[in-house]
């Protein structure tokens, strides 16, 4: 059980609205970016000019009632979203670690960035009433400019020791991360250029990883890769100049964390694909990732590595391997459990949760891992007796 209990004395009194609320310009921008639409696309969708969109988002003018109605329809957000001042400051958010910064289009980055912000809002609501798992991430002294592979190996080993994981395969990385204070979001992102993204928000690490990635070992590696960014690059501002370097470092960390050098090296006893597929069932890491790990550690020489790639190409498994769907990762539970606790203990009704967050219920459900329509009020049909 991850929870230590509800915080006592946290009661909110509803406030009766007595006058028309003012539209907040930044909320219009946030709504547009959450859809992944450009200025031009949004303008066309709500039947105004691009200049008008710019005026709405900067506060030079406010949208008329019929335009606001179209904005609400296009974004799927409730009217209160556009009038409620958010209780967060973007200055507390670090730049996300975009793995595909060079390929990923800006509208997609903005959309997913907003998803991270909305998850922060959910966490902020929960923290008013619930003791979430405390953050347990050691201070790592690593300079990404000068740090080498040996240092990264030591960091990975020390983190395993800190979390008391030993050197055996990690059976449930999502649970390990959540127990140590990470906030995980596993949802379909609909973007081929993004497998996962992470950043610190308000002093807590967040990782959003795509559940439309079909390979479970790849999902596992994505989580470990983002963990690498969290522990190695917490003070690094990602840009096009340093992206390749920090991506290589995160990949090295992921391999070192998932496949500890001493234990893994002692188990590599063959260069046959069948043997590596057997290893995959134990470590739950892709054969390709294990081959790269063998190359990094010098377990296999260049000729042996080439032989492994040739075997995989002949069998047609270089990109899609046997066993990719055999070991599903557990789903994140912290946010869903927390929201259910609020409702089940009478702290917040489902409608109250949606009202406080001023988001579409479906978005809250997807971000938190709740069941579809779990926050929506059900109407029970009745009929008269004959």
C-alpha cells in the first residue's frame, strides 16, 4: 500500500458565483495548444482569422459568445476552464526532455507539454488531502559535459543500491518508480516521434510514456531512459546542441540500470539468437538492447556483434522481436487510487473533482489511469409500474 492516509482538516467551501467571469487569455492559448493545433488550424476550426486568435491569446480582445462556444466545442474543455486562474507557475517546471526534439513538430510538443501540466494540477489536488509517496531520488553529482560512461555505470549501480534492487532483473519498474515518488502517465500519444518524455515539476519527477508503443521491452527501456534524464540531467536545459549527447548518456544509463554490468556479463554465454531470446525472458529487455549492451561493455567483439545483427536481419526480427508482447508492464496506480480515495471517503464527489480541475472528465481519466467514464455521472433510467 502506497498511502499513509488522508490529511485531516482539509475542507473546501464552495463559493457562489455572483457575476460573469472574465476570460483569461492564457487559458485560450493553453486550450489551443492542448489540441495540437497551430494558430492557422485553430483559426479555421473556430471560424475566425489568425490575427483574432492572437488577440484572444494576448488579451487584446475577448472572444464573443458564439466564438467562445466554438472554442469550447473544438477543445472539449468546460467553460470554467477559461475563467479559472490556475494555481501553478511554469517557472517551477523544467524544460521537458524531448528525445525527438529534432523530428517532433512543435504543436505536438506543446500538446504533450500541456498534458504534463494538467497532470501536475491533478497531483496538486491530491496533495491537499492525501500523503502521496515521498520523493526518494539521491543527489547525483554528474556533469553531463565531462561525465563519461564509467561514471554513468556507477550512477546506475548506486541507484540500484539506493533503492535496494540488487543486481537481479527488475520485475516491475513502474511500481518501483511510483513507490519512490515519481508520477507516471501512460497514455496513447498518437505521435510516432515520441516514445516518452520527462521533467521535474514542482519538485517532483514526472514521466509520460506512450502506451501505443507495441513492444513491452521497448516501453521498459523508455522508462529507464527517462529515469536517466531525471537523475543525470535535472539541471540541464535541453536544446538542439546538447540533445545528442544527453540522449546517448540516457541510453547508456538505461542499459546499465536494466542490465547491471557484472551480473549481465556473467550470463552471456552464447551468441545465438535463441540464447538471447531466452535471456530476454529473464531480463525482459529486447535482444537488440542486449546486443548494444554487450557492445558497450566489450562482452562481444565487433565481429560477434556483426554476426548477431546478421542473424536478426536474416530472421526479420531487427525491429520486431519474438516475445515483445509477453511481459506487459504494470499500469501506474498512484493518481487513480488517489482520486478514488477522495470519492470513496466523501472528501470530493466525482463532480467535485472534475469541477476543481476544470478539465474534460475524459482527460482526467486518461492522465490518471482511471477507467473510461469513471468520473462521469451515470443517470439511472426508471419507469412507472403498470
